[in-house]
């Protein structure tokens, strides 16, 4: 996917959040469960700010890009994170949400038996791919409560003053397309495209070893490039 954007003339930066559970040597799996358990939404927003700062200040890349046209794109929960950051950081000129969530409060990490979670200090969620029990320390919920206004996606979407693209699969069973419809309703000026017969990962898998993108992800790339070049 990154190569498709680069081939279209974009300076494309992809990165992992600092506490996503991966390491430099194992970026796809989750060898560092301690870091994963200590992740939270504001850390992800801080990480994203660090990346944006790097793009704006790294002298080695300034001749290769136009910082006046910096756009953000995020998938699933990341769709919410980039939208919040786009609303609060005036350096961002456009934002794209791929199968994005509309409410962080309703996610698994901030729901369930809160009293038991507080008592135990940790709860576990099974990762379907790796079969690991992924820890979520109670600090995640405390951080959410302390920053709930900032982390309200409805507020961010409603206040967005920049072009906003929403792409969502019609067969997404992880984040229902109803959430995309909700996002679009909060910002009627946004562009909303349904990706027909696409699941949550646009009919790909993680990791992706095929030589070409799926038909659905290729459509996502095509729509995104057209949006960014407007």
C-alpha cells in the first residue's frame, strides 16, 4: 500500500506506535506485552505528534516534500486517532479514515466490568491471530477518563475544518459501516465512499504476502489518491 502511494508521487511515512507491543526486530507480532498493556490513546496521539514534528523538522527530507500539504490516514482505531489529531493540529491539511471507529468509549479497551478491572489492575483480551492473551492495564481507562473530551471523536469530526475522507467496507463485521455513516453525519461536508464486499481489512490479511493489493484495497488506494490530489 505504501508503495502504491509512493509510485503515485507521494512522500509516504508509515510507523508503529511506541506501545503497540512490537519491537524493531519483530514489528508485526507482539513480543513486548508489557508495552502493549501500558499503551493508551494519549500516548498514540503523542506518538503521532512526534512523527509530524519529525516530518516538519528533518532537514534530510525537506526538499522531497511539501509540508503545507501534510495529510493523515489511519485504519480502525487509528482512524479515530488521526481524526482527533487532524482537528487539533493546524499543520494537517487533509485526513482519511479507513474502516474507522466513531466512539472510543465503546471499544473493548474501555468497556466491560470496570470494577473488576480496577480491582485486578489488568484485563486480558485474546488475539485471534496470535492466540496471545493481550493485557490491558487499568491505566488505559484512567487515561481515557482524564482526557475524555479530547478523545471524543464526535467533537473532533464536528469541528474539522479540513477535507475529510471516510472509506468503509460494506461487509465489515469488526467495525460496522454504521459507524462510518455516523461519522459522515457529524461532518456532512466529508466525502464518504462505501467499498463494496470489503471486510475490515479490505479483503487483505496481516501480514500481507501477495504481490498485488486486493481489489478492495486497490479501490481504497485509488479513492485516497484522487482525494489527496484534489
